[in-house]
C-alpha cells in the first residue's frame, strides 16, 4: 500500500466556516443586492433576519463575516484585493442565472489547487486536488466511487501527483477496500495522534468540503449499509465531540461519494483537455500576487467554461474569442498573422466598434477600427497593432506608428502584446500611442461582456482612459478600472 506522511501538520487544509449551501447562496444573493459595496453589518443583519446567521453574542462578529468571505474565495467564488471582493468568472454567470449552478460549481471544483491563496496548506503540497478527486470518481477500477473512509485515509495526505503515483494510489485504494473493518481500524490507529489527525480530516472533508459540493449538485452521498459490516469509524474531536464517517448527519451507516450522473460527461471533458497531473501555478510564477489571482479566478475558469460550452447569451463565443486571442498572442505563427485576426475578433466584441478591418503588410498598421462612442454622432478611426511575442516586446518604432496614424487619419494607435519590456514606455512618450497587455485587454472584454445585457463590451471607457494617457502603458489603468467596476468594497 502506498506510503503517505499522515499527520495533522502535513495535510490538506480545507476551509470550514460555511457548511450550508443556503448560507453560501445567501452570500451570493448579497453580491447581487449590495451595489458594489459589501457592508458586513448590513449583511450580518440580513442573514440573521433570514435565520441564516447566529452569532455567539447578541452583536455577532463582523470578523466572522470576513472569514466567511475568505471561505467563498477558497471555493473559487472570487478573490479579495485591496479591501474589495472581485467575483470569479463562474460567479459572474451565477449572478446572472443560477440555472447552471451545478455545472459552474463543477468548474470551481476542477479549478481548486494547492498552493491556494486562501488555504494554509503546507508548501510541499502542489497539485490540482479538485481534478484528482474527479479523476478518481471517474475511474472504472474504483467503480466510479470513493467510500468516505477511503477519502479520509488517503486524500488529505497526497502532496503531489503524476501518472505513476496515480496508478499506485488506485491500487492502494483497492487493496484497502477489501480489508475488514478491524484491519482498517488498526491502520488508523497506527498513525500518531490518530484521533486528532482523522477527526480533523473527517471534519473538513465530509462535513464541509464534500457536503458543499453535494448540496450544489456536483457530488452525491450514497448510503451503503454493508460497507465495513455496517460499522462506523469514530474519532474524538477535541474533548467533547466526535466525528464519524456516516454518509449523512445522525445516520447509522457509512457510504460513498460519486459524481452526479448528469455531470460525469462534463467532468470527463475537462479531464480530457486538462491533465489531472498538471503542475499548478504559484505566486512565485508571477510578478505580482494580483496577476496570480487574476489567472486563478478569471482567466483559467474562462477556458474551462468554454470547454463545457456554458451558455449564457453568447458566452461561449466570447470565451472562445478571448482565449484564442490570449493563446495566439504568445504561441501564434511567427509572422503574427493569426494573432492579428484573433485580435480583430476580440475588438469586434466592443459595442462601439462598428467595423474592423485587417490592413497589415509593410508600411501600414495591422488593424483599423471604425468607432462610434456612446452619445457621440461623429465616428472616428483607431489603429491597432498586434505584437505577438513568446516573451516580451522589446521596443517599438514610434515614428513608424505615428506615420501609420497620419496615413489612415486615425485618432491614435493601441499596441497589444503579451508583455512589454520596461523600456518600451520610453519609446512612445509624447505620442498618440498607448500599449496594453493582452491578458488585461482580454480580462476587461470578458468581464464586461459576461456582465452586460447584450453580450458586448464598453469601449467608451477605454477610449477615455487612452485620451488622458497618450504615450503610456494603460495596462494598470484598465486593471484599476476593472476592479472599480466589478469588485465590491468591504466596509
């Protein structure tokens, strides 16, 4: 049987402040109602009025409300940034229509990884643990199920994963599965401080983690009266309470978890496209923590949503368009032509852009857009230059770009690239040229389109930023604008 380091200090740490879907949905509902501001006192009062919050004192605890929002972040509903809560891509769709909430929560589960910004799991744990759980629950060898005691014995102590280790894990689960209750109990007791270790693991996994995804319709608990001869594993939790592996509260028997039947095919689609043993990103992979959070909560979920064809308005087309543009900005053809076409498609998602044409070729800009801003009657043209780069665009010929502006009678030029070297900003000082990173542009377009009623994005906002910042990198300004529009302030 596979050897794992089992201890309370070496395990997954799963947030455990909300175990009820009703309370989570109340938080989501609060996001709809609170008009870009989360007043914790008002939220607490509303939850108490609805019978969903009971503080330890008459006044309750506002810090508890903040902790519970951290749990919302752990479950991929959004992230915190500068005292703001920014909803994830899946939450944006959930706020518009919760008919697909099970599918969106499947994506949240699939997204979950260690390292995780809202978990204190030790740094030696590096895996997509949500993907691992889903893969195990789709494995024919395991009959597409995991018994609760198997989850407790194995899952929280898996630090990393690869194909070889995975097969050893499956074989070990099967080996464990045929043991009698007494033999399994001896295994649990062989671990130092076993009550403390496994009571905690049971508490987090069964009472919170699995329960939340079961209530959202992703997982399902199934009773099995014959499992372990009808006996439960029971662990002391502190001095006055115990935790057991019953399939539900106050039940006599254990059981297993499985993926809800209607989501099995969708889980398979995700695992077919994105490997369970990919190495997850960490904060150290990014220049800023905020960039890591944007990747985890906004950009990565867009890819998963596109895979499952989540259909809200033309959400699938939006996500595919943005994802294609981001991918080709780095990995497109050497001549950059396919990035140009993908960028054109992305600009056509702006409501005010009435026409968009590829020009390209020597001596001219890449793309010309005809624009008519909100409340304006006079259209204007802009140039868009696509700079495909595997690393960073090192320099720009501002004189040439200005000639292209003059040639086409355009208002200004936007240069889009995955990244710009720091010196590029000096190349465009004083000219009607701005630079913007592709990911930020894609982030703005996707969030704005998914939030709008017509599925289009607002270019007038971008135009005003550009007018006031010629000769600059507008990437941080757009990011700041995104945060101001789509985040909620904590008070």
